[in-house]
C-alpha cells in the first residue's frame, strides 16, 4: 500500500537570522516522525537571506529574471542545510526539476527542494510538486497562523479565516506584487495550480507541532476550499 504523500513548504524564516541547531533539529525530528507513515517533499523558502541578496542586487541594477535566479539559489542553500539536519532520513541531493523530485521519492527518503523556476514563488513550486506527485495534501507553513483578511502584523483587528474559497482568496491577492522576493502567503500561480488539481491545501503557522497536526488532518490554520 502506497504511503500518503504530502508537500510541506517551510517558511524561509526557519532558515533566517534566528535559526540555530536546536530549532532546525526540532523540524527535522518532526518530519522524520511523519516520514515513517507518509512520503514527504519539503520545499525550503528563501526568506530573509534571499530578500537581502535580491534587494542588494536590485540596487546594483540587476534585472528581475536574474534576481529570481538568485532567490532560487538561496532557497536551494537553505534546502541543503535542512538535508544536513535530516541526515540519513533525507535524499542527499537537491532536485532542480519535477522529474528529479519524482525519481528521488522512489528512494523512500524525505525529499528537500528549493525553488525550481524563475518567475515562480516557492509557494507555486510547492503546489506544482504536489500536483506532479499526486500528493494528498499541501501544507504551506508561514510566519502567521493562517490566512487573514488583512496583514495581522499591521492590523490588530485582522480576522483569521478558518476556511476560505479559492476564488475569494484569488480576489484578495490579485493586486499583490510579483517582483522577485515579494511573494507572501500565496500567489496567483500557486492558486491556479491548487484550483485545477483540487489540491487539499492548508496555510498554517510554521511550528513543528502545528505542521505535524496539519499533516495528520487536524483542523489547524486555514484550509483553502477548491
């Protein structure tokens, strides 16, 4: 019987300024526990480090396509760091395309990836991977508890959605920036993939215990209704 497959996008903050051995190992321990019952693909975000490099390169006059490539390289470095945290439980190489991810899954190891394509957020990449491997669930682990009607870091009265229709969410984010390094919780490309594949998707707080609960189907964060 084939194991349930899930894709987990880890916020770049996991690998940011406050990252240390203890925090990375908490995520690794949680994923190894889930991995005994499920096949997992983890997608590492670029986070603060990617934004720092992108902004610096933009000041140097670098074009947006090259900035995307820079962000992808940083996300792959974060992915490699996480492979080291997972040790023998992880597939040792960072896939650079969907075919390599499919092949890597055949080993039964936890597969860790970064970005794949310029012009595409790691959220969209995660959704595409989930579609390609016929995943049961896509978990987007972020800096906030779930999807709100406004930025909860700016507006104290922001309302948390426990569930939200995909069309409503598309309307909320249609005017967001698509510049390199500017992606937030979700983007239009990710949502289009989620919609066409009817992919069960949860946006949750990037916390090991919360992610584990989401992986086992508990009602945490925000579920996107397709």
